[in-house]
C-alpha cells in the first residue's frame, strides 16, 4: 500500500483527496494536516466522510510527515508550498504539489504571483531527480516515475486539453479561451465573487485579461507550437458548485480552412487519434456539458468547425480532473500503477 500524507486537508481539495483515496485499492491515508485544526476529527470539517474516515488533523513537521509517507500531496495556498516541499523531498518522500509554486519558470511565477520564489532550483526539473514535472499526464509522459509533480491549475487543465491536438499539428494562429467555473473553485473561504447574493442567478467575469492561470496555458501550448503566441483567456464564475466549461475559439492559419484537414470529421478524428491512449479524455461527437463529468476525473471534449475557426468545448470537474483527481492520476503513474486505478468513478447524473 502507498502511504499518503495530505498537507492542508481542510479545504475542498483536501476533502476531495480523502473521498477519492478512500476508494483507491493501493492507497492508505496516513496523515492529514492542518495547523489551525490540529486535534480536530477530520469528519468535523468534512461531514460527508462521517463513518468512513477516523483520522484527526495533525500538525507534524515536514520531516515527520515524510518519515510516515511514501507520497505527500500538498494542498496549501500559493507561496506556502515552497516552504514545505524542499524538506519533504530532502527527507526522502515523493510529492505532488497542488499549488502554483512550481508550475512556471521562476521569473514568470514571481511576476504573476508578486512574490519571490525561495526554491528556484527545483522549478523545471533542475535539481537531480527532485525538480518539478508539470503534471498534465496527457501531455507529460515523464510524470511516470517522477519524484516531484507540480499539478496544473484547474482552468489550464481544461483549456490546454481543448487546444492541444490542433496546437500540436501547428494549425492554430490565434486562441481565445472563455471559461465558466463553479463556485468551489474560489475555495472554502467566502469572497465577493462566491458570496451567494452576488452569484445567484448571475454570472461574474473577473480578471478579464490578467488571470494568473494564463501563463500556464501559454507555457504548455507553446511547448507544442512555439510560434503560437496569440493566446487569451477570460474566466467567469457561474452559480454552480462544481465544474469548468471552457469554450476555445481556435482561429486556424490562413489556408487551413481550404486544406484536406479542414472539415469537421477530419478534425474530430485528429482529436480522437491524439487522445486515443488517454483514458480520461473522452472525445465526443456532440458538445459536452458539466453534468457529463461531475464528480469524475474525465475531461469531455466536443467541437464545431466553420470557415477557419474551430470551436472546442471541454468540460471537467474542477475539484477532480482540475485538482485532486489529477493528483491521484499522477500518483498512479509515479508508482507504476494503472493510470485509472481508483479513479474510474462514474460521473454523477443528474
């Protein structure tokens, strides 16, 4: 059994990690931490797990956590992970980090998150085998066997997967991503965006041109096509609890709309071929919706085509494929398990 530690287990992603790991045949949760709630039963906070889980929150040192665990998943605020991860890795355990601390080049991180990076050597796999691998398994097979994974953000996961096949084919000249997220993406602490009277029967756009997840989208699509630099992203929050629906407007290079690869069936087949061995991406022959993926680790993709524009719609559960489920998907690959182990949970419908 893989012994798992969850650092920062009181939030939505912590609760979702516990829910999913309880059904994993090869994993055992050894420690769940929270400085503020140390000594409190986990089920006092995550009441849906009552009768299924009996640990209490603890506040051990990173070295103590590492000594008890084969893998530690850090679910702490941005900026906090870089104070914990080095000690965990140096103590011999593996790590999947759900924060943004190790996803981006140091200069980009510091400009995006307005803080200094205190562990720059581990960004991008530069310290022996302890450097971070960007943990989008569909595009990064090197997660298999890695010791340290930087889990992608929720918005980037849906956006990158929606555009990757066309970017890889060097067909995209201009990409615009419009994403709608459920309110759980804002975390457990209420905010102006997530306050019920501000959101009910409403949709709120925010950080319209400056959202901090844009650099991840640019980074990963740029890996597939270095000439693709016109990439734009606008997020919205909608009155739903879970899910992100991303509409990608992908304008093709001039001439692509008259070539042999420019009809709907051919582009759909391009997507199916690109994701044929990726068990959590389901390419549909219709436009997906959030209800198709809620509670699951799937990313559903559908598309339409007209003139030189491909409109791709992706649907994910932001707490599963956008966070905790993807962390477990990475864990499976890190430890040589089937990628789907413990994650083939059918979506909730209705």
